C-alpha cells in the first residue's frame, strides 16, 4: 500500500487547475501534480541533476499552469 501526504495550494489555483485539466486525461488536480512532480524527478534522476536551463523550462511550464506566480 502506498502512503500519501498532503500538499496545500490556494483554492483559486486549484480552481484554475480544475479548469485547465477539463477534457484531458487528468481526473484531478492531484493527478496533474503527481504527473508533473514525477516528470521532474525522473528527469533529475536520469541526468544526475537539472541544468539551469532545464530548471527554468520547468518553472516556466509550472508558471503557465498557474502553480507559480
């Protein structure tokens, strides 16, 4: 069995994510967050560490999705 922890995000951000994932294969905000974090961790593990450029690209993508301001 997998243990879980809770991550808090502002309600308005969660609402924006719900609108963003509408019509996609993501069924919830949690699904999208797990996907994004898993992608970042996998890339980090494959390459040993993220370059500044890769980190910037990821933060830009998270910003576009509304996770960062």
